[in-house]
DNA sequence: CTGAAAGCGCTAACAA
DNA sequence: TTGTTAGCGCTTTCAG
C-alpha cells in the first residue's frame, strides 16, 4: 500500500484539462451543454489520471447517495437470499448500490441498523415484514427516507408494502387439504416472536380451517426454527395426535418433516400429507416433490427496488404492490386415508 | 414525506448545547478530554434533536467510511450466502457496514463494480476467487483499498487470500474413492469459464487420480451450471461410460445427480458412489446423507472480515489465511462393486 | 478543556 | 458555454 499518495480529484482533472471543476462536474453528470472539444479534453484527463469521483463528497453536495439499503432477518435462508439477489440486481441495473445488513430478528439490532442506514444516507430502504419498532418508522419518516416493507401485505400497515398476504396465502393450502378429506391437521410453524409472517401463516391456517367447520387448536401448532434438524424432531410432537396432514411454515421445515417421515417408514402422502411454503428450487426436484406455496421472492425483490427508486426519483411516496401467491400441488399431498395409524 | 425539512446537523446540536461543533465532534468520537457537564449537555441535545451524523460528510473529513465491500458471483448459492452472512455479521460486530454487489461471474461487470466500490470509499473489499482482471487489482492497489480474495488459496496469487486450496481439497475425495476400489470415475464439475475454483477442483481431481496411476480424462468431465435441474440431465452423460463413482463440483450438483440416480433405480452408493463439495446443511440430512467436502464458509467470511479490518485499522497489509477443508464421509459413497451395470 | 477556522471533494447558483 | 464562489456536514490543527 503506497502510503502518502493522494487519489486524483476533480481539481486535478480540471487543471490537466485546463478547465474549471464546474465543467468537469458538468461532463461527469451530463448537465448543461459542453463544447465537444472541452468534453473530450476532460474525458481524456479523467482517463490519464484514472480519476474516480468521491461518492461521499458528491452525497454531501447533492442530496442523495445512489444507495439502497436492505435490512433482513437472515441470509442463511434461501428465500431471503433469492429476494435480495433480485433486489440487488435491479438496484444495480437502475444505478444504485446495495447496503445490506442482517438483523437476526432482533428488534434492538434492527433499530440500530436503521439508524446506521440513515447515517449512510440511503435513498431507499427495504425492510422485511410489517412488525417493526415504532421508532423505526418515526426515524425513517423524519429523515425522509423512503422505505418499503416486504414479505407481507396489509392495507393497514404504516409503511408501504411490496409483498403478499401471508394469512390469505394459507387459504389455498387449507382448502386443498380439506378437499382431499383431511380433517385432523397439525402445523409446524416458524417461530412467531418478532416474526409477523410466521404468525400470520398460523392465523391464516386456523381461520380458514374454522370456516370449514374444522379447527387447528394451538396445541397442534408447533413453533420450530427454520432448520431441517430441528424440524425433524418436531415432527414427532406433531404426529403424536393422529393427524393425516401437516402444514409447514416454510419449505425448510417441510424438508425436515418429510425426511424424518421417510426415515421412519411413514409414507408420504399416503400416511401423511405435507405442505411447505416458499417453493425453493429444490422443492420441485425432491421426491416426492413438495406441495408448497410459491411466493415469487425474485419478483418481490425486483418490484421493491423499482418502487423505491421510482419514489426517490419522482419525489413521491412509495406505492404498494400486492403480490400473488399460488399453491403448487405436487406429490407430498394426497387424499386422506383415515385410520391410517394408531 | 415532509418536503422541505432539514435534518438536524452537528451545528444545531452545538447551538442547543451552547458549545462549538468541534466539541460535539469530540464527544461523538471520544476524542480528547471533555468536562462531564459539557458532555452531558451535548448528549442531551443530540437526543432531543434526534441528531444522526452524516456518514458522507464524515467520510469526506476523515479518510475512511467504515464500510466493507463484497463482490460475489451470486447469492442464489447457499454457500455464498452463508459466507456473506458471516462476513456481514463480523463486519457489523466490528462497527462496519456492508456494501454488497453481485457480479454474476461477468468480468466486465465486476470491473465496473470494483470502481463503484472505490467511489464509495470502502475501507476493505472482499472478492471471490483469484481470477480477476488485472485492472481490478491495479485500481484497488492504486486507490489503497485493502482487499482479499476468498474461496481460494494460492501462494502465488497477487492479492492476499483467505480461503482453501480447491485443488488440494479434491485429494481427500479421490483418495477416499480409490481406497474403496473405484477405478472408473467421472466428474460433474462447475462451469470453469471465469471460475478458477471450479477449474481447480477439476485439476485437483485429475492430478490426484494420476498419482494413483488412474485418470480422469477430459471427456469424462462434464461442466454443468450449479443447478439441480441441469445436473440431473448431466448425470446421463456421465454414467454413459460405466463408472462406479461420480465426483461433483459442489453439493447442488450432487443433489441433482443423487435425485436422478434414485429416480432411475440406481442404488447409491451400491451402484454409484457420489461426492459433493461445500457441505450444505441439507447434505447431512438427506438420505442417503451426502459424502462431501466441508469448506467452512462461515469461518471464511468471518476471517476475511477480521483480516480486512485489522489491515485497515493497523495500516498494514492484509495477511492471508489458509483454511482447511475436510472430507465428511457419509452415505453416498461405498466400496466399488465392479461390473455393476451394463 | 474548548473555540475558531480551514478544508475534505463535489455541485449549484450566479455571473460573465 | 464556461468560470467563480459558496456551501453540503464533519473533523482537525492551532490558539487560547
């Protein structure tokens, strides 16, 4: 690392090209009209000096940074990774850079990260879920940072949403199961603390079952971390009661349940129907292929980025987008064969 | 969005507290000694004004941003997501913010992204693999941005490495297979264009096989994208020759091969042994559980962040770290039962 | 221990 | 069409 070497600045470029810094700035930002000859001289100087503008200085002078922030619960969850991948891709395409932080579902950490994002001057911010500390929204609104909550959709939410209704998404699952004759159903849900999506999925399943004259009592809802290992164990609690179908909070949980079921000789779907949520790419490939809910994480990330940028550049409010989910029926669900065990 | 509202600045805080901005800056950065009373007044003012410092301005005045950059090929690959998750976690812990960009294995895009990173003034940058455009390193060195290449380890590399030797990592796989009597082996490798890790894994397997007096001719090496679907198809090309073992470039490819093998009634490992690379969390859980190479993506991300920060704060060069890989023998490999098919 | 003032690199009026 | 001149918000000598 050559120690005391100064990166060339706009002033250096200006000097070399024999123009003012204002002119350099102009050609850099395509502002105003510039004599072809001058523009060429500037461009040449930039090249020979290997000049790279200083984003911090620019951010100070203009009122924007050209960055989009995202605070997500985790990256070790393929579905978030997929959503962020798309978000970054679109952001990049629109000329924005991504600043990414992981909250680990910790509200305090999230709050601190939001402040960090404001410090960094992100032009827009993506959040996951609608459940956030009030101060999060207060700060964001106060700072005038456009933001959007994803992975959820609720008309009542304080912030704009780009996502789907987790509760409603469960309706199709329940209907599918009920139509196939399932009456006793359990659920391996995600952990609901600080996770409104997981909670909504439970509520959605329960309500829909109720409307069919059935029920999913709380004691048949088991909260498990999004981990295959832990999900395998949870299967045992779930099948203690003689259920014929198992609704899982997401695909990873479903993988665990399926693997464990297979290992113990339980036939899926003959002895037990299993459903997932997310439709990871693996879900279609495994065998039996997983019946699950497709959420379109990629298009969610893409849409979130577009709406955010549109709002920033148009100086408007972010407009919400309600995304659809679709039940993908595959091989882990089938007709209920009652009295199958016990 | 309240339109023309100005975020409170340090000057506002100073005014309210009845001190100079210099003093505010001092308490903010714990520099020098400050009278307790003054400190309290400043802190109070900060609170009542909800003052949030401006990172851009600070970056301009100091010579650092408190950000770490990372440019990775993709996020839709669980192993990269895991590595970045750890990188971000450690960075956050050390007080740094992550700026993340995805290159999609495109050298031109990568080059542009590196420039973007320099613009943003990242204090350190994580790259994947050792194969990068010369201008990438030129620019980075010129700008004095510490950087580290991960997911690879090569004494000869131009940049510091935090990673493992992909070629050597294959030795254990080959040895394991050979010891079990396998002689005819094929490989489903990753696509080697712009991917030195994939290429090294092939070379590693070939060399080691050679040293056993065996060989892995190029025509038995099939390059496939890191996708289950595509890998399934590739299996057919591979087993055309009557091999008894299949080395896969990573776990995802192995999943595909395994799934397809099972589907067609090929018994694993009796009819065909299969190995992976990465040791994704799923690999241990599936059945048969996958024999694979554990790479410790998390500790790689963690170490990369620490080394980068140490170099930045100590004004030193980044020091490389050679990480170990370990073969995890599970159930997809077994003794060779020759003449098993055809 | 604290304040005044210069300046980090860039953009945006305002003149010319 | 281009140059001059203020800042943008913060840190940092240098005085006091």
